């Protein structure tokens, strides 16, 4: 008996698909349609007065996600995506002194690399630490690249290519030892791997609601450690980062004292309504329970992969594996495309193979049926 399956009827997509792609796009909660309707109704009925309800939703949405990742009140702000969150932090930095190195792994998500490579135009010295196997970059190698000239270390908690979990505590300890900052990408961990940003002691963290939080696109978030908030003044800013935005003061920015100083322009309110149901369901269940089920089902997928001699691209140890299993074989991209056409939802990434992610709403029978379909399609190639 699986107590988490009582939430299945809250996700209409599960009625006619095998949905194993929550690492990319979490299933939409049934209630999301009602939440978006509530947003639309406010717009119609209240007109400009809707902002009296909409603006507080920014903080409410931040608190909902904050409860999931251990962020204290007043340390989270909602943005649209992780590229925006990174840009906001990067715009705070000064590369004019000796401390100008940016150190990260070659297995980070491409958006991370694109942003920090562009910072070289402002004087950053970018160091990309290589991986030997495409699954993980050794903690020792990454820490060895972090020295007294390092300014910031942008790292992924769970790698999108392999679902490998980074040793964030060890990396943060090394970075802080030499005076560097740590920016944590927790997109592939929030909602499926339990963690607490305060216990990890990272300076900044970001993610979004598209994946395990089942909130769709547009509701990204940024965490800033409480003592770090007043230290930084983003160059990428806007009127909602001002201490009195509706005073329309000119010409220079006067930053808000709290976390709103990391805001810029008008927030995307509809996305916050859209993301509400997913975050509330995750918090209600608890990530610890989700993790227990995830480990059991991903372990079963690994067993099937081994029996079929697929090339596994994900760590096998429970404490080193996120919520996804990546496996490959000749013709895997074609198989993944056919699977999605048949509504066995997964995806394929170069260097990773097929990525499969059961979530709290997935049944054991679906996992078995999915892997059987993989074997059948592979055999037909």
C-alpha cells in the first residue's frame, strides 16, 4: 500500500499517460486551473485594485517555496527563471581586484555556463572544472580549483545530466575557507531531495517550479542568506527593487533594505498563482516521504537497466543519486521520441541517454510498464 498514491487524482495528466518526466516538467495539479481562474477573476473584477492582492502574493509564493528548502522568512524572492536569478547575483559582483575567479563544473546546466562565461567581458576569470566520466566532477578536484582568488562558486546540487548529488557542504566549506561565495542551483533537488539551505550554509540559491514542484514555467526563486542581503546592490535592477517603488523617485536607485532589493521590474503574478497548488502539495506530503519513494522506484529502474545491459549514467548509491535515472543504448534517442508519442513521457539528452523520473504520484506498475515498453521498442529497432 502506497499512501502517496492518494494524491494521484489531483493530477489529470496521469489519467491517460505514464508520466515519468518530472525532472523536466512536473505534472499539472488539477487545482492549478482554478488558481489561474482566481487570478483572472481578480483582474476582471478589481481592475487596478487587483494589485493590492497580487503584490502580497510575491511574498506568499516565496514563503511556500522557502518552507520546502529551509529558507527563513524574508530571504526568498520570486523571479521568472534561473537565468534571471543568476544575472541578478552576477550583477552584484566586482572583478576589478585580485579576487575575480568564477569556478564551476562542466556538468552544470548550460544556462549557468552561458551567464558566467559572459562575465569574462566584465573581467571575470572563469575556470571550468572537467569531469572524467560525464557523471560527476570529483569534489576534491573542484575544491582544489577554489583558492584565495576565487570570488564565487556556482554549483548544481543535483546534476541534470546524471542525477548525481554534489557534496555541497564540502564545497561550501572550502569556498568560505578562502572567502569565496557559493551560489547553489537546486532546481533538480527541490521537491525530491530533502535539504536545508541554511544547513548547507550557501550564500545564494535559486531554482524554479517547472520540475519537481509541479508549478509550470515562470515561477523562479532566489534565496539570499540573511546576513548577505544588505551587502549587495544588483546592477540589474528595477523599480520594484527601490525602497519606495511607488514614489517614482529619480534618478538613482535607492535599494530596499530587505530581500526586495533583489527584485527588478514588475513581477509575473500569474505564474505565482499557477505554481501555488504544486508547492502546497509538496509541502503537505513532505520531501522526506517523497525521497523514500523516489529511492525505491529509481532503485528498481536501475535493477531493470542492469538486467538489460543498458549503459547507466546515474550513481547507484542512494546518497549520491537524485530523483532521476539516466540510461543509454544505441538508438535511445529514437526510442525516447517514440515513447513520448505514445504518452510514456520521458526525454533524451546527449551524453545522458533517456532520463526517467518517477515522482510521488507514480505507481510501481507504471515503472514496470514503462521499462517494458523501452525494451519492446529497443528490440524493434
